[in-house]
């Protein structure tokens, strides 16, 4: 999915602002989950400061709630973050929703 399409979806879901990097965060990857979507468990990410501009922007993946429990989706999201070979763990920031 194109970067601008993902950003538009995040705007429509009302969660785009969650993917602004907090002040003083040195991370270049920002992950967050969207659990309140009616049909899917969603994992979104924003990438910045990579030398190649095509490596920067937004990503969105999801798992249907009819097929995956919240616990299963959480494990899949953790695994997706953990196995992303191009990312260094110390440069990843994971959004923690306060709700």
C-alpha cells in the first residue's frame, strides 16, 4: 500500500496523531496498535531518517478479528516488530495507548 494511502487511512481512523514522534525520541521507527477498529486488529508504523526516502513513511498491517483473538494479534504484532531485520531494536519506539 502506498504511503499516502496509509496516512489517509490513519487520518480516517482518527489515529494519525498517534504516529507523531514524541519530543526527544531518537527512534527512527514508531510502532503502535489500533485495537478499536471494528473488524481488524491493526499494527501501524512510521519510519523516519532513513537515507533512502522510499524507506520513510507509514505502514499498516491487520489481522481479522473473526480469525484472531486479541492475544494472538498481539503476538503476531510483536513478532512482526521483532523479526523486521532492517530495524535495530534500540531505534524502535512502541506507542502505548493509555486507554
